[in-house]
C-alpha cells in the first residue's frame, strides 16, 4: 500500500513511536489519531491530524475513528503500564485489537499494521528469525501481543485483510518515557551523580533501534511487503548491554559514577535478558538500519539530555 494520498487511522498515535509515525505520514496523507492520552501527549502530535479522544475498548470510539473512507489502520494502542503479573493487561490489549478489527470488518477497511514485540519469542536462540517456533512468551505483555497476532492472522486468512506485523526490538529516541532504561539512568544520575543502581547483573544484552529508523522501516514494510499476513522483525544487527548503556549515559552527562548491581541475570519478572532479532527478512525487502544499537542508544541519550 502506497502511503500517499490515503486516509489513515493511527491508534495510540500520541504515544512515543505513534507520534513519530504521525509526523512522517501527515504531510502526504489524512491522519486520524485515536488516543485516550494515557501513554502519550497531545503536544507530541503534529499539526494537521484529526483527533478522536477515547478508549478504543469502547466500540463507539472505534466507530467514530474508523469509517468506510479509511484506507488503513496503524494499531499502536496498548496497555503498557501494568504490573508484570497483571493478567488484565492481556485482556485489555486483546480487547483493543478485537474492537479495532471488528469495526474495520464492519465498514470494509482491510489494511492494518500492528506493532507487536520481540517478547512474543520468549527466551529464543539469537539471532531470532520470524519463523522461529515454538513461540513461548514469558511475560503477560508478550502473551498479549502473541494473542493479538493470532487474531490478526485469522482476519488475514479468513476475512480478506492485509496485515503487517512488526516485532519490535527496543525502540529508543525522543519522547521515550520514564521506565525505559535510558531515561531511568538519566533520572537516577540527576538525583545522585556519584552512583547508579543497575537492575540485574548488567550483562543483559539487547538490540536497540532508533525511533526514526523504526518509523522508516514500518513505512517500507507497508509499501513493499507482498503477502496477506506479513511478519517482520524491526531491529539492528548489533546489541548493547545494560552496563554499556550506563557507560554511554554517564559519558554523555560528563559523569563517572560507581555502579551498584542488584544481582541476578534479569532486571525484572518477565524480562528476557538477551535478545537479538534476525533482520535478514527485512534486509531482503530492501531496508537496512542506518546505525548500530550503540548508536541508537547514544542518539536517544543526547536527545533526552537536550530536551
């Protein structure tokens, strides 16, 4: 689907990645953002977007945003803030997707791009390809994303939908919110420049991708992927350890703190300590990330400190 001259709905469009996508799309398309502003900010939205404010588990909100003249939906809306063991996160996220695709089916909108997560893989061999199986997530969030992917697969195969699923690595950049590693380290070091507490043993190692690269890859996949149900990893070929993130943040802040590790091989319940996605499928489609994982972390840190 060419992303020019279209009417596009972005659910959760006021959030971190969603707002960057809206800025990319709005110059060449009509963009409708539907958001309850629980994970995003109205000020992050570019001029020219239409806004539908509300909770997408409500069918009336979906009906207001998704009308028959819509060409496609980018679906970001999700509950990201629940506790690691809160099964309600699974129910809410799946209900959000159910409501969106039921409304799409009702009015004949057949194109949807869905932001999934590398957490659907669980603890998998690295680099992890899209066809790795079995998918065994170890967090409620990962389980919710896998459930949503499954429902979208049904609609691709049985309801004539075209679906693009993105399995994200760790996306970083401007507007990244507190709770992620980089803003957490910045916040801690602003409070105490001499010491930094790091969850786990610091050897957790994952791929980090800058949000601008992420948005570019998302658009490339929609415009070039050939199938009815398309699953693509979005990430980099490299990884960054938590200790290396601490080093980069400290260096960018001009500090040399002592590190204190809480211990254990992971930062929290449900954390996958090591993750690197295969991006060979994305590369074969003609897209490569511009920078490494370390580059993405450094760019994100500089943007956060400059804000």
